[in-house]
C-alpha cells in the first residue's frame, strides 16, 4: 500500500485540537461567542475485486467548522486544516475576521440555541487495529478460489467540540468496516459485513465460512416465486435497511410535532408494535460522540420505543427552541447515530427451524416509502435470498419486490427476534468516514407482502 501523510500520535491530535481552541479564545472580543467543531481521521481504504487488491489508499484529513455568534446572529465557515500550527493559526485569524464582517449583514435567528452550561468530556474507544496489509492478507487467504469484491476501511476517527465558554469535548474512536460479496454469477452473490472496534480473526473466519456455505447454495437452480404473502426471516443486514428508513424522520421530534414522521401513528397511539420491539439511541455503546454540534451532551441512552410504544423522540436545539421542548443531544437532522434495537429470545442457530417454510431474506435495497403515514415501505430483495422448506434451504430465490408496513411486520406479524445482535457500522465515506452504527437482531415474520 502507498505510504500516507503521517498523522501525529493520538495524544498529539488532541493537543493540536486544544491548540486551535486556545487560538480562537485569543481572537474573540467582548460580546462574541464561538463554537468550534473538529473532525479528523487517519483511514486506510482498500478496494478488492476478483479476489485481488485493486485500489489501496489512505486518507489523512482535518476540518474545523468555526461558528461565530453575536447576540442571535451567527455565521459558520468550514476550514480544511494543514496540521501545521502556524499556518492554521493564520487561517483561524482570517476566518474570524471574515465571519465578523459577515455578521453585520445577517438577520437575527429566533431559533438559535447553543449550550451555555460547560460540560466537558473525554472519551477514547477501540484499540489498535492490525495494519491494513495484515487484514487484507487474511481476507484474501480466506477467499482463495472464489470471486470476492469488497471494501475495507479502518483507522482512528476524531471529533472535538470547543467554545469560548471553556467547554472542551473530545471523542476518539478506532474502528473498521469490511464489506464483501462472494459472486456466483449475474445477481447471485452473498454479501457479508464485519465491523467493530477490534479485529477478531475467529469472528471473521466464521463469517467467511458462512458466506462460502451460502455461495455453494447459490449454485443450485434458482426459484421464481409468484407474488403473494410469505413467511420470512430478515437478517440483521436486511433489518439495517428498514432501520435506515425509520431513521429518516421517524424518531425526529420536529417530524413528530409536524406529523411528518413515519412513526407518527405510533406516537399518536393509533398503531402499536409487538411488546418485544424496543429502540433506543445507545450512545454509550455506539461509535458516535457523546456531544453534538451546539455543545449539548448526549445521554448514555435515549429510549425511543419501549415495549412496542413510542416513548420519546430525538430533539435538536433548534426544535427545542421552536416547539418549547427539551433538547436531548440530537443532531440537526434528529436521526439516530447509534440506533439500538432490543434483542429477542430466538437463538440465531434456530432461525431456519422457526422460519419453517418461507423466504430467507439476506439483504434488501432500493427502499423507499410507498405510504409514509402508514410507515409502508417498498424495496427489493438482493443477493443471497433463499426458499426454505421445513427448516432447510432448498434453492435461491430470484429478485422480488416487497411492499409492506413496519406496523404490520413488527406488529401482529412478528414471530420472534433473534437473541444475538450484530453491530453494523455505517459504510458511508462521503467527505469523511461516518461514525454512525446500528445494533440489530434478525426477525422472523409470519406474513410479508411481496408484490413482484
């Protein structure tokens, strides 16, 4: 792999962040407040195709969003930092001057709200990862003889918050995400993911062995099913796609207040889920920081759905100010960053027996709302989906479209959730590696509507 620009040792990155904050402290004059959000990473990326390394690379980057506030006027500028203190101090000086000039032309913001209670924090998660070269050698050795395509991303990600009131928050997480597919032919493939804070070779080997077993099953003639309602098992990977749709405003305090949330009927009491269904924003065990852009800290856990009923929502500072609610550390989009779904009691080893006869859904994609107020989703099955009879996989299933309501699937049609859950790190790398994640079980449902 190509050598990357060196990122200072972990403690040095934090010291560099504090140096930036100290510089901003010296630049602020009476009547001004600054909010500063620091983000950085030192990530390795490796793309694989046909069982070979096709594109290795590394990214070292640092950004600082500086927001200058005077009264209820505020302006923000994003800075790309060099990591050289003298050059970056000059950049900050120029930025504050430009923001100060801009404030005079801006209107007052009636919904501006930022934390004025100083609550500093320091958190480091994850241990050192093996070198990317070692990880990829392990992956390629395990995939010998099969057509593997995938991407690996790993390394430390840093987040920091500072303001002129003296608050300092630091979050440092070392994690990895490996996603790969073993291809048989055309659209017949087995997609698998593995992510976490520490590389566990035994766990990876078990996942690869399972993927190879399902790949062998894809060699059998596929079965085309007629549209209709089928018993189904949704793997944690398939559940991730459904969870992502629920995060699209479903738990938002603003969306619920304006009745635009897909879960509004649950909040209103017109719909109810199975008592085993529980969702929470579990910051304590996720990858996201315990603070947000306006300096508010996040509780270790925010219960969203408890025993099938809506318990609370995610409320950002702006929503709190506009609707006279209490902010609880939500981001501006009010979407979960560490979504946790409660486990069930069904051992994963027994899911085929519990499914009995129906469709094993390995992955879903292209999801969208077909009826948002009814929390009705439509999408396609993808990759390794199988027809199961009497607890035994019989044949792969050709691609199908489903159209069904979460209120049904997680309500009267829910049979069981698995006792084991999977940590699924976001693979989003647009502009920077995401620190969002979900921890989800699999689900057996007795009736799922397939329309095509």
